[in-house]
C-alpha cells in the first residue's frame, strides 16, 4: 500500500517495522466548541485508514490527543465567563459522543494534554539543556534558527516567513519564528506549576510530550488537517528531533484537505459552522461517512447539501440490500473474496476512497437488481457487506425492533387497498420521522431502519 507523504512529497510504501506494532497519532480537537463538518471529514478519514490497516492484518495503535489547554480555550473563558473545567469537560464529552455517533470507533487511546504536564516540562528542560530553548519574561521559547530542518515539512522559505511575521510586542524573542513552549500565567488563566513559575504549555509541545511518552521518540504515521502543517507539525518535528537527536520523528505524514463552505474554509470564526450534530439530525451517520469518503482525502472540497442528499440515498440502498440478505449465515466463497478484493483495491493507491465508494455503490445496485436471491447468494452478499462495514462503517444495520411494526404495516396496506392514500402517507411520514422507512415493491411493502 502506498500513501502520499507530505514531508518527502512522494508516494511511499507503508511498511511495518519488523516485529513492531504500527503507531499512528492524529491531532485531536481543541475542546472549545462543538465539532463541525470539517472535523467529521478529518476523523472519518483516519478512522477508515485505521480500520483498513487493521483489516490488512497490521497491528495498529491509534492515538489521539485532546487539546484541553490552548489560547482558544482561554478566549472562550473570557467570552463566556465559564470556567476552564466546565468548557473542556463539556466539549470533550460532546466530541466523544459525536465520534461514537459517526462510528469513528478505531481510536485506542485519547490523551488529554493536561495529563502530560510533567512530560511537557521534562521535554522543555531537555531543550533548554541542549540550547534549543530560552527563557524570556513571558515564557520559554524554541530557538528555531538552531534547528536546521525547520521549514522542510511545509516547504517554506524561512526568510520570507520572517519578513512577513507580525511585529509582536514580545521584542525579547530572538527570532520572530521562535514559538512558545511554556507560557507564564496571566491573571485569570488556568495554570500549572513549573520550574519557571506557574503557567501553561504551548500548543505544539503537548503533542510531542504525549507521543514520546506513549510511542517513544519515533513512530510511524502522523495525521491531521493540512492547516496544521505550519507551524504546528513543523514545530513538532523540531521539538522532538531536537530532544531525542533521532530522525525522523515520523515515517509517514498524511494530511487531509480542507472542507469548504461556498469555497471558504470551514471554521467557526468565518461563521460557516455546520455542526456534526445538525447534520446528524437530517442524515444517517452512514450517509455522512459516505459523503466524506466520496472525496479524495487530500483535496480541498466544497461542502454541498446535494452531496449529503446523494449520500443518504446511497446509504439507504446499502441498508435495503443488507436487510434483504441478513438472516442467513455469511458465506466466504471465492466470488465473495474476489468481490471484496476488487472493492478495496483502490485503497492501496493512496487511500482512494472515492473509487471504493463507486465500487460499493455499483455492487449494491447490481445486487439489488438481481431477482430472487438464493440462500447461497444472500450469504455471499452478506459476507461482502460485512467487510464493507468493517472497513468503511457505512452499512446501516439497526435491527427491526419489534412486531408492532407488522401491525402498523398491515394497517397501511389496508389503507392503500381502500384507496385511502392520505392515511397511508400519514403512516409512512410518521414512521419516517422515527427513522423507519417503508419500501413499496411489487411483492409487498418492507420496513427498514
Ligand atoms: Zn496536534
């Protein structure tokens, strides 16, 4: 399997280190607001990457950090008067709930930044000792000039960056590009004790302290949205490689593109904030996953309602097929294995999920078009659908809950027979609002969820 690596700008073959598990770290959210569709895009993609690597038999550990101290959280405290605990607890709970509802279930461990203050301080002490960090009145800063590879990940010219850097009040900094490792406490801010006085960590050091303590100084895959490449990931490389003296910190850098609304990057500050919760009110989680996976992960994509509607239609088709074939034992036949192999093959080429979605939809449409499936055929289709669910998480499998639905269905069929279409439609619409769908076919009506 090959992926496009951001640092080398080349396609690289994903290989495990012999006898070792594969370690993947993805930048988690700063818990200061509700998850939006940009988050959904990023985290659905890494969820499918993790699922696929495991499907291939790779022993993968997927680690995500939760940034529970950062400038945006302080701003939120000032804007709302809410406490740090209140903001970070409520938004992290909401994030986990959204991850669960989106079926992003592959993360092994969520690490909260503030649980790693000791490790953060240890890294900063090492950086100071090695001459990579210095103290000024408002905090400890990383000395960018001393780390020769700074700029390699983002392919930027540092002199141009310096020229464009905002002239800040902190004239004490040796270089405009130097970034904070530790920020001294200001009035009303949450803080932790350190050898330099009470304060809080800078954003970039949170990640390297967490990854070093869980993975060691080097690991396999680092993911995150493209807007994190500079300065966040660039600074992670600088910190960790300076601390350990080992290169590279990461073997594969994989970045997801922005999700735009009307061609503007989705973010709260730009007021084009479509929360995942809002989207889940209108669409199945499977539909949101299909929509996100229909886009190449690395491309900047515009968010359109039409794409969500199409994805919902496809999620429903998949579910209809699932309910038609479930109830028989799955059959892992040559045909089923070949079909599964064909469906997932495009993932080997830089996680080409849009091509896989096309393969899945054509498989589903072909299967639905087949008349009278035999038990054998049902079992084979079921096997393929189970593999699709294992890797993509797009099969809506919620079982039929109880027999009372049969009575409701009978009443509706009676209404239709009598020509009372108002009642029939009323029953259909009411069920739909409860998430239950009626499919009318020549052979009768079916319910599915
Ligand atoms: Zn991060």
